[in-house]
């Protein structure tokens, strides 16, 4: 290339954002959780088993006692 050629001006590439913005988890009530479980499963005993399961307790950080 000769020194007489013109180069196209390019914008500098912005740095890649490596840290994702943290979002607050959506707040929901126990009634919302029960209603969503009942809409999904449809059977009362299965909903009670789901809400009192250990897997759900570890995900939400609280143990729900269904009596």
C-alpha cells in the first residue's frame, strides 16, 4: 500500500461488558405460588406435595408447611 491511500476512519470498539446487571428477583406472595401450582398441576394433593417438597424449600430458601 502506498502512503497516498486514504484509510476509512473507524470508531473504536466499545469494551465488552463482562458483568451482567443484577436484577432484583420478582416478589411474589404465597397465594401467588399456590395459585400458580394449582393452575399447573390441578390436583390438590399434588399441589400440597409440591409446596412442602424439599426441592422447593431449597430453591426459595423457606420451608412451607402444608397441613
